[in-house]
């Protein structure tokens, strides 16, 4: 419970009346200074009446409505009975969805959503009573206002508004995260993906997806986080383009649409392939004879010798019969040795005639 903010100076207006030679001075009640409260904190105003008329006596910010003043005054300068307190806030409900409003008070309490009364327990009672209302809040910004009064006796008030997160009740997808960006660091070879905080009240976290250009996002996320940034240390350094998107998911298991794709181009650190040249046996790269062999370098092995070409066709008859050459005759036997004669019955065939 936050105490009422005390005024640092009495902003009083003195009215001086001159009557019969005497001075009459009156002092107006101090008014609260303007206060600006950051959503989702409530702006709380204290009134010295139960009709919320006039200017509030005090104003401050309240993070939760859960006060119990018992039989005392709610703030300095206010009465212990017949006072009123008003809380108001305008906030972003994200995608909206099913909500529960719960109010408990002694004495009277009224709850309004965008000016429409949703809870009305407005009477002087001797004990605390409450009410619960389930409703659907549309997407976007809406204003809640809670009015509480105490006529007499003890004073206590409690109010909450919470999303219903059961999967059987909440079928509303969260809004896609906004403000997504991705930046690649060539030195560390990492991608940093960042986005704005989601306004969803039932947010469970975010899922980060990655894909190569031309491919599709998979069903499994790259990472899941409750933060608003993620550092990807596993992106391949291949010189390729990769795209990222972020999706929000709620406690009921609903997942939002993805953010606009954020692309990065990575550094190319892939190993270079060896030069290709002429190949010998088994496709290994040829190396000129006598050149030194580098460790791990391919070795040239010559292939098998090429066989001579196979002659085509068949031998052709030339029309002459040849006999083995006779050994040369010596000078002493010249003219004395008989001339060799053909054997009887052996006749050389003439050209163009067939052998018998």
C-alpha cells in the first residue's frame, strides 16, 4: 500500500475582506499537484467526499490496489469516514483476449472498463464482500477506472485484472513482436537479433527462427528466450545469406505470427579446394616428374601403356610366289652346280587363274 503523497506547500488563497475596520482572512483547501504515472501503474486520487466532486486532496501513483485503512483516514488531511479514492490507468492489452476482473471492498466499489460499468457493489456494509466477472478485452489500449468509497467504519479494498491462460479458454494468438533487427559481427562471426518487449500480459516468451535464403523456416525454433535479444553463435560462416524472425508465445501455448525477416550476410571461411589439372590413373591429379611432393598432395600415377592399333582387313594375294632365298654360291662352285629345277608336278599358277 502506498501512502498518499504529502503536499510540500500549502497552496492557499487568502481572501482579505475589509469590514468595519477589521480584516477577515479565509484559507481555501489545498489541491493536489498534478502527477504523471507510467503505465501500468495506477494514478490514485483522494477525495474528502463520496461523490468525487471538486479537486482531489492528494494524488500519487499506485502499482496495485490492495489497501486496508481499517478505521483510519486514507491519507493526511482526509477524514476517516465519508471519503473516496479513485484509481485509473490506460494501458496496452496487446492482442486482448479473455480476462477476469475481481473486486473486494468494504464499503462500496465500482469498476469501469472504457467507461462501461462492469462491477457495481455500491452500499454501506459492515464486512468485506466481493465479485468476479469474466469478460473479453479487445486488442489495443483500454482504460480501467476503480471508484471506492467509505461511509463509516472500517475501509479496505482489493482489485485485480488478470488474463485467463487456460488452453481451453484462451484461443487468441499474441501479437507479433515489434522492432526486430539483426546484425552480423564479422569478427566474432555471430548474429545478434533484437526486438521490442511485447505488451501481452500472458506472455510466456519468444522463439527465434533461422533459415538460409531460399529455404523455409523449420518447425523447431533456433532458440527460446524470455529476453528481448538473442546472440546466434552457430550461424555457418559460408558467405551465404541467412534470415531471422521472432515469434511470441503465451502461457496457453498460442504462438504469434513472425516478425518481418531480418537478413544477414555471413563471412566466407570455407576451406579452398585444391587446383584441378590432368589426371592419371584413378582420377588423381597429375604431377610433373621431379616436382616435390607436398604433404597431403595428390600423387600422379601413369596409366597403362597404350597398345598398338589392331590392323583391319585380311592379307591380299600379290600374284607372285616367293621361295626362300638360296644361300650365295661360292666362286669355286660357280658354273658347276646344277640350276635348281622345279619339282615335277609343281606348276606356278598364273595371274588370274585358280590353283587346281
